[in-house]
């Protein structure tokens, strides 16, 4: 190709690149894309036009790109600050329609609750339950209608309420996976409950007292639930209205937005729990102080989630929706993991891509393991004459699986069974990773691979089982604080066995050498590993909540009404619950193993900078 043809073919693109470089607000992802394309053009020019002006022009342009990337990296403000100041308000602005729908649904539901309670005095009981209504009536008769907020000490109440608020928000959000209908349904129920609850006190002549007490914390709490519902609608909208993209592409885009909205309300829910635990109980505080707290809370919600995004829009600071960058992941191949530092969000994309490409095998294998485990678990309990807790609660079933009572005969077989189940699941996951990533261009005998690395899968299974076992002991002895300690230990330690196994498969230098290499890789990069573990755990929790509610309740009601005609002790719900719990556990293990393995390539590039050295050599030769 002649030099003039080469220039005419690419000059428009280079002019666009210069506009990107000269823009006041630079997009790091776009700069990275420009860097790659300029490198390609420079390599071509260096080969065919080594002494021509186009080569010097492109070399100069490439240096500008490199400088801008470096400058942006050095001067860029904290990602945490940027999230709250720029990114979250921009997402809120782009998703204002879905958030408005959530607010309208909740407000209408509150109206339904008020009107229904006004026309039917018993309606409140059907929503809040007889026990709660009777307790509140008794408190009113004692002259302390808000005594429910004084039953526990401040710290226990704060921690319990905060956890419950977060779970409710999670459930509201994740139900949006049911094509946004789930989130709308939960918003309707919660709105009706709030309206009915508020009218109950109005009917008793306690409007002002109830308003100042309930909305002292409820302004932040209920607003956050509404916002979480909006996030669920945002996520589900990708499945309902995919537009010109595939349903999976659209869902990936909207799910990422919805998740960021949910993350954004987490500290607000914690603040609402703090107010409810420490301040709501003081019902004798001056009314103007409580009313002032309500006003400040309301002003914050309106100011940050409504006024501030529109203010940014007027100033031209709203971050544009990066649809093309996010959808482009579908043309991305796993081979690009090599010699590249990927952000944790990119690694999550890698994990989802692996899931998508292997979903049938993952679901099939997890189901087979779950059926086999349920059979063996029941057999062990029959031999040991032990019965376990049968309930329509997924989390109770998971706790029962990993809860060891050292005084019971069945603990050793149960320990062995759990270790084998986890080890088999890990072997399956790394079989996929070995085939798709480590030896993707080679034919590897699966049986030989499993035998060669079997001790690694077993050690990892023992370590994971030990972590969960210690967590169960903490929960049994310390309850809520034990649960918090377990979450901290799980997030901090669980990535290490998975990363160690992947290092062993990738480098295969022997047990001690692989252990030493894993420590060397993690050293200096642990904060990145911890950040990824937090995201993986967060998404796993959302998955468990989705499986646990409302679908678990639905299938139990279906089974009970259609198949179980006699007796409450039928084993069918117990078997279904156990199978579902193991199935969900396998999916979570798979997800965690994928993510904590793929970060290996980023750590390798951080430590060795092989890819960066190659790019620099290409630029400045």
C-alpha cells in the first residue's frame, strides 16, 4: 500500500484519536483502546515507511497516548471518591425512569394499604400478623406504643436491623431478575405493609407519635428500599427490553448498573439501622429534634439522588453510558487474559463469560453432585439414627450441612462427605479452567489430569471445608458477631486455596514450590485479591437470596398443596431443600474458584510487566 493511501485510509481515525487526547475529561478505557490501535498502525508504518513522516507522526501520537494514560493514572482521584461524586450520580441520572417507576409503585402500594385498612379493620392483621398487632395494642394500653423499639440493647438492635435492612434491599433488588416483576411485587408488598402499619396508629389517634418515631429511621430505610427496587427494575429491564442487543448483552449492561445502585445504598441502610438502634428508642425526645432529623434525612435523599444528578447534568459532568465498551465484551476471548492487568470488574466479566460458555456442564454437574450428596447424607443419618432440620429455608439447610456437633456419631462421615463434595466440585471447576485456558490449544486427557492434581483438589477441599466449619462454630457460639467474623474470615482467606490450585496447574512445580509462588504472587497484591473476593462474595450472596426467596417458598407451597396430602413429616420437602442447598453451594464454589483463579494473570503482569514491556518496545524502537 502506498503511503498516501495508508494516510487517506486512516486519517479520519487519527483525527478522532487526537480529539480523544485533547478532550477535557478523558476516558481511561477509551485511551487504552486508542493506545492499542495506534500501536498497530505504528508497527505497520515502521515496517513499510520507516523513514517517512507518517511514521514520526504516529510515534509522536503514541507517546501522547502513553503520557495521557500515565498522567491519568497518577492524578486520578480515588476510585471510591469518584464512585460517590461522579459515577453513582451519573447512573442515577440515566436510570431516573426506572427509579421513578419504583417510587410510584411504592407510593400507590402505601395508598392501597391505607385505604384497605380504613375499609377493613382486620386487613392490618393479615399483613402484619396477629402477634405483632396484639403486641402493639398491649404496648398502647401500657402507655408506650413504640415499646417495640426498646426491646433489645442498642448495639444488638443496630446490628440486627442493619443486617435485616440489607437483606431486604438485596431481596428487592435480586428479584428484578424475574424480568423486573419480582422487584415490583416486593415493592407492592412493602408499600402496602408500610401504609397499613401507619394507618393502624392513625386509627388509634397516635399519628404524630408514630410519624416521628417510624420515619425517624424510616426516611432513609424506606427510601433505600425504593431505590433498591429501582435498581432491580433497571437490572430486569435488560431482559424485558433488550433493544438491538441480545438479551444476554442487554442484561450484562443493566445488571452492572443495578448492582452499582445497590452498592450505593448500603451505607445509607447502615445509617438507618444506626438511627433505629440508638435513637428511635428515645420516644420522649423533643418533637422538634426528631422532626429535624427526618427533614435532614429527607433533604439528603432528595439532594443526592434527585438534585445532585441533575446539577451534574447541567454542568455537563454526567458520565456518558458506555454501552459500546460493555457490549464489546461479547467479542472478547479468554486468550486476552495473557499479559494484561484486568480490573476486578473485568475479571467478573471473565467469570460470567466462562459461566455462559459452560453453563450446561456446570448446571448438570452441580445437580448430579447435589443428588448424590443428598442420598449419602440421608444414608449416614439413617445409620446414625439422626434426623436433621427440615424447613423451607435454604440458609438453614446450608448451615445444617456444615454444622458439626462433635458429640454426634455422624460427624466424621459428615466431615468426609462434605470434603469429598467440595473437592469433587473444585476438580470439576479446574478441569474447565485447564481445558479452556491453561491448555486450550492442546488435547489433555481428563482422567490423567484429575489423577495428577487430585491431591491439590483434596487439600483445597479440606481447607475450604475447614473455613466453613470454623464459620459455623463462630455463628453457633457468638451468633450475630460470629456471623460477622465468619464473613470477614471467608472473604479474607477463601481466595487463597483456589489461587494456589490454579498456580499448581499452570506452573506445576511441586507442592512447596507452588505454595511459595502463590505467596510471591499475592505479596503486594493482597488488596486487589481482597477486593475481588468481596465482589464475588457479594454476588454469591445475591444468588443465594434469589434461590432462597421467593422461589423456594413457591416450590414448597406447590409440593405441599399438590402432592403432600397427609402429615407434616414428609421427607419430600427435606430432600428437595437439601438438594437445592448443595446445588447452590456448588454454584457458589464454582463462581469463587473461577474468579480467584483468573486474577492470577493480572498478578503475573503486575509482577513481571511482560505485556507492558512488549508494548513499550513496539512504540519506541
